[in-house]
C-alpha cells in the first residue's frame, strides 16, 4: 500500500509533514497540486483528536472524487480485452472474500511506472508498466488480492481523520496526490508500501508496516480461497524489487532499503511453506486465457521497443509460436510497419483461425492500409465467429463507410453503440456520418454523447444544446434535456467550447 498517515491529534506531526510536502512540491514546481495538497493539510492540521474516520457513505463519495482526480492526471486503458480479464480475476477474489459494502471497480492506468493501489470504496488501479511484467495470472491475482485487502480493512478511511468542514473534493485531491505522487509522477505501488511522503516519517512507518502485514494476511487467505498460489505474488514482488528505477529524482531513495519490503517477502515465503506444500498450479485453460490477454496487451499497449524485442526473441527459438507472431504483428502494426505486421498476423491466423480477436486485428491492419473491401470481409468474418470486441463493429462500419456503403455503415455503428453503450468511438463516427448525410440533429446528438462518455462536459454541452435547438422530435428533446441536466454544474453554466 502507498504510505498513508494517521492523525495523532498533534499539530506537530502534521506541521512537519506539511513543510516536507510543500518543500517537495515547490522543488517540482507543480503549483496546481500544491494548492490542493496545501488546502488539505491546512484543514487536516486543525482536526481535533475526536474527529471520526470516514463513514461508508463518505468513503463512497471520496472514492468517486479520487477517481475523477486520477482520471485528470492519467489516461486509462479501457480495452475490454484487457479489462474483462482483470475484472474476472478481481471478482474471483472478491467472491472468496465474503460480502462487501462497496462495488469494486478495476482500472488500468497508462503509465510505465510500477504501481498498483486501492483508494476508498473499492477503486483498484494498476499501472500498465506493472501489468506488462506480469507473466502469469497468479502474479496479477496476488497484487489485486493485496489491494482488495486494503479496501476490506478500510485502511485509508481509518487513517484519515477529518473535521466536519473538510470538503470531499479537497480531501480527494490530497489522497490522489499521495497515491500518484506529486507532479503526476506516480510513486511505485502498494506492493512496495511506499508513498510520496515516506522519507523521515519513522512514526508513520510503523503504521504502514501494520497495514501491509494485515493486507498480506487477509490477501493471502482470500488468494488461496480463490484458487491462486501466493508464489505469483512473491515472484512479482521480487521482480519489482530487482528493478533499478529507484534512482529517479522524483522517487525517494528511501525505497531501496525500506525494511517493509524484505519483511513482506519473508512473511509471504513463510506463508507459502506452511500453506502451499502441494505447489498449486493454474489450470491450462486459465494459463492460456491469461497468455492471450498478456500477448495482446504487450503488442498493443506495452513498451514498443521491449515488445518487439520480446516477441522476436521467442520466435528466434520457436518460429511457429502463434502467440509470438500475434504479439509481434500487433507491435509492428503500432510501429506502422504494415507489410511485416501482415506477415506475422497472417501467421497467427493460420494457427488461430477461429479466434475472432486475432482475425479482428488482421482486418484492422487492412483498414489502416486503406484496403476497405479486404478489411470489411475480414472483420465480418470475425463478427460471424461471435467476436464481441467493439473494434470489430467499429472498423467494419468505418470500412463500409470508406467503401461508399454509408447506410450499411450507419447500421453497423448503431449496433455498436447498442451493444457497447460506454464505448465512445462508436458515437463519434456515427456523428460524423450523420453530418455527412446532412442530418445535423443526429450529428450533434451523437457527438454530444461522445464527449459525454469522454467526460468533456463543455464540448458535450455544445453539441447537445445544438441538437436541442435543431430538433423537432419531442421524445428526442426530452432525452436531450435529461442529458444536459446530467452534466456537471461547471459544464452546464460555462460557455461552450467547440
């Protein structure tokens, strides 16, 4: 867990912490976050010893606000091929954890920094850099189980002592600043029990150790109940410890010798000796499912240079490995090496002809090359196989539109927004096509929905308002009114930006 702090009722502790934080912020010249953290600490410094920890409702409100703060600092990878695997593993652990007062959500942050953390009310985050080095489902399950345990124990809410005047939004900014690291440079994750305020806070360090041990105790128990081995958690923690990114000026050098890391490794190792003498192994089906997801993730979203090197290395020793061909094809496509990418994607399809995800990416390559007919035919095949990835419908619709079959394209894209209502790109291209057909009401309507899904309130308001002004359909106007009313107050009142 990222190191949190607990009020002892003494302003001295908060004063020292305040000075250290502000000094570090000024050094990084991050003035926006400086104001957030400054306000948070000034309020919390005046809290009385009798202040109570967060209630369940307050924690849920704080969790929502922290999510907003995190989303302002980083992009999320929302590809369902990635998120459905993480959701499956996370909810498998939750099923073993018993009833929970919160609805859990799992997010992948696009960042190379090794980090994973849980914020109030069941928001669990993992950085893409950490996910990239996880080569087994047990490793991912181990990290998720540890973070879920922090939420179960309500470590954050129990450490945050607040006065009645504290605004949830202000508190959320403080929490997000701690978890992400000041200046938006995310601190290394919960797996190492570190935070942006760790250095010199020996009194708080004891609390952090207690939290980590408790999270390990509960996390390991739930991990075992869910059928996973703790060896995965031990392996990923050792991999994190072995990396040499600690030298960054924005990450405390304290991390190199933090005793809690070694204590956790020793504890987990002892736990394995006592509870896993049978050496649990994941099923072949789970291993294949994870390998497929991880291959897709590395090729599509991982570090490009590492992905190219990794998959080429595999093919050097096993030239017929279909997953390596697939991953390399995805990475080459990202690098715009279309011909070489096509060679490897076709090699993958030859071994995985009934896998709609692989066929989809070959169709996506044809689209990016401008081969509309080949793209449409290939993507239709992926759809006929039962493929559910939204990009199948997205690129099929776009291919048909580019080939001049606009009405068919609109039909396909409407299917996309019905089957994947939270996938923004379908609305965007429906808006474009509606505009090309001269239907400005629908063009503004779909673009408004696109920006609404992207959380760009001012742009959403602009298009929804234009659709409202031009529409003569009472039902549509009623829907538009409700959508406008759902926007945040700032977006409803501020002048629109196109």
